[in-house]
C-alpha cells in the first residue's frame, strides 16, 4: 500500500515521468559544471563570474549579501546606514558589450562583503 501511495505522490508532484525530472535535473547540473569550468579557465575574471553566479543563484545568499552590506554600513559608523541603498551584484551576459566591466566594477565596490560571504565556503 505504501508503495502505491509513493507512486501516486510522485506522479502528482512530478507528472507522468518522475524519473525524467531527475534526469533533466542531472543534465542541468552537468551543464552548470561545464559552464563553471569554462569560466574558470579565464582566470580571475572567470572565478569572479562563478562567485557572482553562486551568490545570485540563491535567494538566501542574496539576502545574506544585502544584510552584510547593511551591517558593513553600520560598523563603519555611517549615519545614513538605515537608508543607504544596498546593491545586487551585476552578472555579465552576452547581450551587453560592457557587462563584464560592470560586473567587475560592482564586485570591486563590494569586495569586502563578497569576501565575508565566500570565506565560510572556502574554509570548510
């Protein structure tokens, strides 16, 4: 009986071919890893791009990124810390010719926040 319930639940959640969903997910993971390796081959610019993609790929990491920006304003004693805007990282793309430059400039502006977010991942 439990097996039948499991099959029905999987069909409701993932459609007619629940294993196809897992296969698609695996294919997309392979593609992501392939893209990371291609960018990493570009040296520091590629490494930065992979970090930006990693931070932007999770709502939780984006929230942490914004919270750490706000915290850095407060710790520096900025009187406008409560109203000062927080920024998202810019992700380079193929359609804007200067998007790599914009990605690098924003990362330089926010490098301390980026370092604080990736430090726990680096030292695991």
